[in-house]
């Protein structure tokens, strides 16, 4: 295994700014659980929905109610919310070693098949912002519905470690 | 990391009794797999459905066939079955250090959005019975259907360790 | 923990040949992610769909468009693709210690309940080919739809280690 330094919050914020994006304040879970749990060097991130300041940025099924391009933006927003949750969990002297896995859930009808396009909104952002450390395993599936009628939900598993 | 003693079976049984609940006998998988797999200090629990003595306590979609309150009870039953499976896996001198993650699947139609309410049946029970060790990461999603028409299915990931 | 030697690629290929099956060339992901990620002694395998040479062997919902027997074959194909991905990830001197977990997604309508039968196509193959090391935890659920209209998708978590 190569000794690569973890990706810091500062680095990610800089890369996001280049894309006109930023890390949000960590979102509160909408129910009786916690946003992240740490087990050793792994952080498990709860399912993230595309909320900004607690409000969904789109609502309903893909592609019926929400276009695929909007759904890609939703996937990106889920990742931003997830990264914010990771940095709220770890120490100031830690960073992200590797994004291990994304679970991407797309609310969609029975004849839909373009879930990978939607989930790429998440995957491509992570690769842009974190390079090799952002390249992950992934499963994308269609759901009959999602919490508060979100079009997309993403769960993350991340490896973290001390910086420098 | 703080040194907290793992939660024992005895403790959980005592807390459940206060709520008028108890740990069932571990349920047999309904197919060619095993109820739990251990990897290091983690126990992976197969998807649990709300069966009592091998029979579903409710059947069909939420909220059409099964009310949300019934579905919450189903979620609670899935957790009881899951905890029973964990204690069947680990040694008598071990306990649960932390519930790391729940995956909550709710069979529901395309206009449903209250999955977090249903999943809270599981999450709140774990917090009641195990305190901080029971607070977990979670993803809740809607499924078009579930095995033997169960309204709810829950998978668990749990960290275990020696007691005392 | 017993000291069992990991299952080698050679062993699996031999067992598959007895069943008239073989390991395919590792499939390319159909989007911006990687087929496998390694974290310590675990390999996380991205969601696999039943493609042969990049083409689905069946398409649509179970049991409406795809019979349950065809869907079982799809599940088996997903596992073959997943095993190929694992051996592309690990070293030539390593093997599979244990299949830890399968997530089995079956595209199916709201009145379907036989997901375990479909997923058994995957689980039984692993047990046949790898014995005890192939027996895993599992969650099987129904999805409204899957990528490129696949009837089945399977994600895997596998423990690996040095041989001999």
C-alpha cells in the first residue's frame, strides 16, 4: 500500500471553490439516529438526501418529476452533505484517506434504467475534488420512494487517517 | 476513544423486559445463507424481517396494507430478531460495543415519504435499550417489494467485544 | 478463529468447471467508479449486473419479464462477475478467506415476494464452489428498477488473505 497523505478539509474546500461549490453546515438527521459512526479508521455516513438548509432541492421520481440533470445535481448535493458530516466527525488533524463505497438510491419508476448517469453526479464530483482517493466502489439501484420524497439518497463509507 | 464496557445480553434482556419485550429465539434464514458473519470485531447481520415464530406479523405495503404504527412495530421486531442473531454469534463473555449501522427497507408505493418514521421504530428501541452504544448510522429507503411480502426489512452492522 | 487457508482462484476455477461455468474477464464499470476497493483485508465489490461481454443476459422485472429461473441464472452471473473483480484486485498469492456479505437487489413489482429464491442462485453457487468460506450474510430486497433494466444486481463484501 502506498503512503499517500489523507485529503484535508482545506484541500477539499479549495477544490470545491474552483467548481463554485462549498461544504455546507452538517445537516441534522431527520430521525432518531446519528449522521456518522466511526469504527476504527472507517466512518460510516448515514443516508444523505439533497437538502440545502433543511429543504429538498428537488422532489419526486426520476425522470418523471425530476430531470436526470436535476437528479445529478441532487446526487452532488448528497455528497457535499456527506463530506460535511465526515469532517464534523473526525479530528482537525485528520483527513480522508479513501472514499470506499457509495450506495446510491434513485427514486424511479419500473421502466427506468439510467441510475448510473444520476449516480455519476456523486462519483465524478468526488474524483474531481479528491483525485484517486475519491474513486470508490458503488452500487446504484432504483427505489419505489425515498424519505420526504427525495429523488436521490446516498450513503457513504470512508476511510480516514491522521494528516502529515 | 473512551473505554466503555460492551452491553451484555443480560442488560439488554433486562431493559427489554421493562418495555414488555424479550429477545426471541434466533430465526432461521429463509434461504441458502447464514444469519450472521463475523469479521474481526464486527458482526454483519443478514436482512431481518418481522417474523415471530417464523410467521410475519404484518404483510404488504406501507401505508396501504400496513399502517405506519404497525410498520414501526415491524421495525422493532426486526431489531429484536437481529439482536438475537448477534448474541447467537458471539461468545458468552462478549457484548455489543456499538450498533454501527442499520439499513432499513420499507415496502412502499411511489408517493410515500415517511420511511424515517417507520425506521424510528428500530432506532428508538436501540437507543432505549442500549443508550449511546445503540445510536447508529442509518439509511432508510423505499422498496417496491420485500421477501415473502414483508413490509419492513432491516440489516445491521454491529461492533462487539469482550465484557469486563 | 480457525486457521483455514484462503480459497484460491485455481480452486474456484476448478470447481466452476465441474459445474460447466468459468470466471469471466473482469467487467468494466458502466460509470465513474471502480469495480473494487480494498480496505485492509476486505474487498468491497461494486454492484454487479448480469452482463456477459458487456450485454445483459436478461432484462426487465421479475417475474413479469424475466422468469424466476432466469433470474436465478442472473444472480449466478452477478456472482461470477464479482469473483472475477475480486481476483483482479488481489495479489496472485492471495485468496478469498470468507464471503462476508451479499446485497441482492431484484427488480420486481409491488406484489412480488420470492426474492430469496432468486438470490439463492448467488448464495448456492458460492457455497458449492467455496464451501464454508462461501457462506455469507445476506440482504435481499425488491427494487422498482435497476441500471440498464437489469433484473438483478448484487454487491459483495469479501475478506481476503495470503495463501499458504
